[in-house]
C-alpha cells in the first residue's frame, strides 16, 4: 500500500471540498481512487462536507 504525506492528503481533500468540488474521477490521475474515497469518508465523519 502506498503512503501519501499528510500535506498531499490535505491538498486532495481540499480539492474535493467547495468551492472546487473536484470529482474523485478527476483526481485519480494523481492518487488511487480507493485512497481518495477513504479520505473523503474520513473527512465526512469529522463533520466536514466533501463531495
């Protein structure tokens, strides 16, 4: 399993949040899809809205 830095994770999550709302399908060019879905789920569980 590939590990990403916290900074890289935060940048990806920010891109999924308003006002950008970048779809995961677009972000998969730079990150694995499953990783992005997990990050989105973790962020949503903390009460932040990520699409």
